[in-house]
C-alpha cells in the first residue's frame, strides 16, 4: 500500500520539477511548509487529502482527483448508453430500378 503513495509522491515531485518550481515556491503556493512538501514527495501517508487537493489545483490537475474511487460502469450500461445516444436513421424510399 505504501508503494502507491510513494509513487504518488514521486509523480508530484516530477510534475513540480517539470514546471521548474523550487520547493520553497511550490510549498508556499499550496500553503504548506517545505518539510510538509518534502513528506508529500516522499509519499508520507500522514499528509491530508486537502493538501493533495491544493497541490493538484496548483498543477492544474484537479480533475485527476475525480478518478479516485470513481464509480465503475458496467459493460451493459456502456452499450445501453451508446445505443441511446446513437442517432436514428430514417429509412429511405426504396428506388425501383426500371
């Protein structure tokens, strides 16, 4: 379980570095201390979800939070939705060849 949180921390650090954001500035933007940001990047499980939410917002990745425990769709529901959303085609007049 801790591996997933560590991976999350590594991805946070990578995203921060890709933006060329120093720890001090990024920590300030998300409202945490530098040691707390360091804990987040190390995958410390004691960091609250609210701090992660703020970090995702700063990275413009807040929508990623929606994927946590997102409701699963059944295959039957997916097919039903596709059929429902598919536009109906009118039957054309049959042409009689002479």
